[in-house]
C-alpha cells in the first residue's frame, strides 16, 4: 500500500468520525516488520439480499503482536462495493479493499481476535472474497506462529456467561413468550429504564459518568438509544450516527443494561419514506452487535398518517435484515397513530391483533404522555395486553409536547398498570433539555454530577423513584 491510487477511484469509508479523528491524532500506523513470525486467520460472514449485503470479518492474529494492522482482500466480482464500514477505516480501489485498524483495536497480541464489518452493494453476484492479508501476510490460518495456533477457524465471539447481578447478567437473552417479554429462564419480566433525547442534540449527556448514574444510582435496566432519522439526524451522516449508536450500545453493555436501538422516525410519519435507510442502518447495527445478548431493535418510532398494513409491510422488509445477523433478537414494531395502537387516529389494537406481523420474537410499541393520554388509552392498553406483546418504548410524565408539568396522578396510574401487566418501559428523556419531560435540570450535562436528586427535575425525581425500586427478576 505504498502507491496512492487516483482520488477519483478511491472511496474513503471511515469507520466513524470519532474513530477517524482518534486515528489521525494518535497516528497509529501498521508496523511493517512486527510479524516476523507470521500468520492470521479470517472468518468472513455475509448476509446478502438483492443488491445489498452486510459482512463481518473476524480476524485472529496468529503471528507476533502487532500495534496497528491493515486487512486486505479483493472482491471476486467487479460490481461489489463497500458502502459503509465500522470498527476500521475502509478504502476501496477497484476490487481491492483495505481496512485499517482504529486506535482502540490496533493492538493485537498473538492469538488475539477482533471483528470488523461493513455494508456493501453488488450488481451481478456477491461471492465472498477468498484470500485475506493482514499487514501483507496471507491469512492461511498460520505459517510459523510463535505459539500454537488453533488449527480450526475460531468460532464467533459469544456473550460472556450470564452470571452476576446486573439486569443482563440475571436475565440474559430475552425472548417473547405469549404476550410477555421473558428472560433466559422463560419467566416474564419487566424492564424499566430511560430514553436518550435525540442524539443529534444531546450527545453531550451520554458518557461514562451519566450512564454510571443510570445503571448504579437509578438502577435502570434499559437504555433506549434514540437516533432521529430526520431533523439533522441519521440521514445527514449515516456512518457517524451508526457509530454513535454502537458506542452507546457498548456503554450499556459494559454496565449490564439492555440497549434498545430506536430508529426514531417521526416526521414524515410513513416509515416507508426511510425504508432504504432503515435497511442500511439495521444491517450495520445488527451485524456489529450480533454476538451480544442485550440488544433490542425498535424499527420505527412513531408511524403516523399511515395504515397498519403499510407499517406491517415495512416491518416485513426490515425484520429479515436484522434476523439474518441476529436471529434471536427481540424486535419492536411501532403502531399506528404515533405508536398509540391506532387510538390517536381513531382506531384500536384490533387491527394489530387481527393482522399481526408474521415473525417470532416481535413486540408492539405503545407510547403515551401521561398529561395528554388517560383513561381511554389505559383501557385500550389493558385490553390489548391480553392479546399482543406490548413494550412502552417511550412515554412522558407530561403532555405530548414533551413540556409542561408532571401529571403525577396520571403517571402513577400508568406505571402501576404497566407494573401489574409486566410491560417494559423507557421514559422520555434522560437529558437536560429545557422541557418538562427531561430528567435533568438545564445545564446538568455541562457538569460532572448525574447521581442523586439535586440535578433532577420533577420528572427526573418521579422517574428515579419508580425505577430504583427492586426488580426481583425470577432466576429459575
Ligand atoms: C420531542 C422533543 C423536543 C423536540 C421534538 C421534535 O422532546 O425537544 O423538539 O421532539 O423532534 C414524541 C416523539 C419525540 C418527541 C416527544 C415529545 O417520539 O420525538 O420529542 N414525543 O414531543 N411522541 C410523542 C411525544
């Protein structure tokens, strides 16, 4: 890789704004002579659909330790292209692709593994590349390694054993059983947590200190990662937002919380408007997070002005893309009328119950704002909960504007109902937005304190008190 290809043929695909900047700042470059004893193994996994695919490459260094690496491979077919990569900086020239390590995954000890991935497009066929190189050495599974390499290709990384006291450690991989969300013991559980505000506006609120407070002080089970698609969201920078979501998934994972990835469509209300973006986004995040047991996918936030059959048609196209990578993940489908089960547009949950999405491990979103949505909505939720699996992926203690005073009576009635029915929920928002629904007082995210009550609004206080009570998850 000494010659610089002509810019017009070179496609620079960065693994993310953060990763690319970190790479430039620390100038981690592949060391050319670090693999005196050489060897590497690559497991390439791909899922393909008409014109598109997602792929991961699990790399194992079987040579001497390296501090920075470049993986090289060539697509067999001239129409194959990398369109968006993660966990490496991808470049393509003709059919030749390189993926360069980022600052956080460049160091690979002998035997160490790392996984990278990308979305791609293809025209006539999509065969897998057959030869890979790592820092110029062909990956044959090991030539003269310094320590005994495995003779077979390593299996994909599996989640750590589920022991410990965090929500994920106790409950493990979730699945839908009947109308409930069930844990690894097949017992119904309720997850209680918070939703981020729009990542495009409030990224400064989501970092180690604030998420420590959510996990430890609030004792939350769940972080909903709300990635707007419009309003300066995903559509303006798909790679950057994909990486931001993945970073937050990792932070939730590190704290034993479930991560709910919200593809936050809102305006326009027709999810089909964002169908191609949804396919690209969910192919990337499901491939990247496939080996985790704590990721839940919410494929459209609040459909509005569209029929249930349109939402269903959207789900039918997006769910298989997730399932190709992560077959057992729970997927949540938004419902008509801003995820009101149709009620806010004059309908009811019968349209869903009579015509459900034909896939396993599916739940349906219900949203409410306690000061706007009261008894008739609660009645409908109670009726629907007997027939279809519900997940309150978003609700507010205030009016549907997101602002105003906490309606304590209605919020309490709602949460008592959800507790009784074991319906999981995420509250809007874990942010310091200047609006009544925000949990933190304005300016909180400029400081370093998130735990305790002095930083909280009325809504934050109300929610922290509800979420902090013991979960009592069943363990057998
Ligand atoms: C609101 C935010 C507000 C923002 C607005 C526009 O609180 O700061 O300006 O979105 O994007 C929803 C939506 C959610 C709304 C929330 C409150 O899912 O995006 O957030 N709400 O209006 N549905 C019902 C209410």
